[in-house]
C-alpha cells in the first residue's frame, strides 16, 4: 500500500477519504470497529468560539476548519450516496454570571472579526439562569453540529469505493521504519507501506515509534428523547451542552475526567450530566433516557493537536491529540496530512 493509517476514528477516516480521492492506495487499521473509540462518544459540535474562545493557534485552526465544512460534507455525501445530518443551526451559550456575560461579549467581538454572526440575546425559551444576575447569552449563527456516525459512514463508504481497505478489530502491536518504507506489525502479521499515519487517538504513544505525549481524558455523553418544545440551537452552559437532532433526540455532554484508560460510564458522570441539563433546561426532567456513552479523548500537554512528521522519519506522520475537537478539525487535519504525505511520495 502507499499509506497505512493506524486509527479508524473521525480523523483516520477523514484522512483515508482525502488521500483515496487523490489516488493513493490506502489501508486503515484499528483494534476496534470503525469509530469505536473516542469518536463514538462525541456530539459533533462545530463551534470554534466555544471550544477555543481565546485567541490563539487553536482558535485559528478551528475557524479555518469550520470554513471547510460545507465542502467537506458535500463531497462525502456525493461520493458515498449517504445522507448526513449537518446543520449550521447556531449555538446559544448562556451566561451564568456577570463575569460570564463579559467574557461572552468579548467572544462575540472575536467571532465578528472572523466574519461570523454573533448577537447577544435574552435567554432562549426553556432556558433559565442558574446563578448570578446575568439573563442572556450569545448566539453565533454559523456554528452548529454534524451527526458523527453518519459522517463516519459516508467517509468510509467513499474511501472504500476508491479501493481503501479497512481492517477492523485488528490490534496494532507496533510500527517501525525501514530505509525506504514503514512496517505495521499487527496481531496477524506484518505489512509494509510507503507512509504510516498515526491517528490512534489516546493510544498514539503506544502504537507509534515515538511518544508525542498524548494522554486519555474520559468524556461521558447522554442521549435523551426530548419531550418539550424543540430546541432551535445547540445550547451551552458552563456545565453541559445540548445538541438537538432532527429526530427529536438530544445529546447531552460532556464530562472531562482524568482517569487514565478507564472508558466506563459511571453513575457519578451520568448523574452530573442529568443534573446539569435540568439546570439549563427544566424540560429535560421529562425527557426519556436512551443511552450513555463514554470515550477517551486524546489530549496533549500543549492543548494543541499533534499534526507533524515523526522526529525520526518523515514517513511516519502523527495526526492525534485533538482532544474535544477531532470532528471540528477533521477536514483541516486531512488537508495538512495530505501535504505531508505528498512531500514524502
């Protein structure tokens, strides 16, 4: 193969789709099923000015990647003939204190500088203030969400139609470089390729030839069937967010827990999210509980994703450490990795 990708989450699948579209022979390996790691416990929120509210590198990357999303989704749908629920329905972040209101008004200025529509509003119907004296929130109209499982299916189908092979439940023991190729050693044998992309999330330090310093951070997520008035936007407070799907279910997330490689749902985590969503939206008390999910998000010490060649060989490329922003940063990451692969090949 030309390129082997270790990791079949949203980052690995986006890279496979991008490279296969340009004629590379690609194979993707994962110890789980496709999307079975952190990706299956993400809400797909596309909100640079919530996830990266402070000016800096992460915000710049997030804004640039959001600008690519319309084309990213359109190409995936067209190539796969698979429908993707993708809505730029806006995000509404509630100010729960005077200090929070001041911060959000500064965020609004930054969003406007990035050519987004940011407006201060009174609280949305159904939302209520939880503390302090503020009674409003920030609506950023161009932010929104994508249903990640649908996007993942589309990216995989598109790549497979071009010849990409996905090896699910295929544990990777290690990768190492030879003079003019890279070897991927799996539980069933070894394979050679021109370039390897390490997109293994929290396990990137384990399967790659070096350790870029990625650690797991558990995030728990709930899915509820909504009974109240339909939510027009993604809702956000300092304690939780709520993503409204068109099928009248909502996702509620997400905890941030430093617990190592423990990917269980816990009563404590689920309880925290249930309490938080009811403080934000009282109608949540009547919602039906459907399921809880948990995933290990890959975090780096710098807080930035690691998208670079290995220090030992340009034939090994890291695309990991996206933490809570893997879905948002997927199209930009794929483009950056493509450039690195092209420089080698």
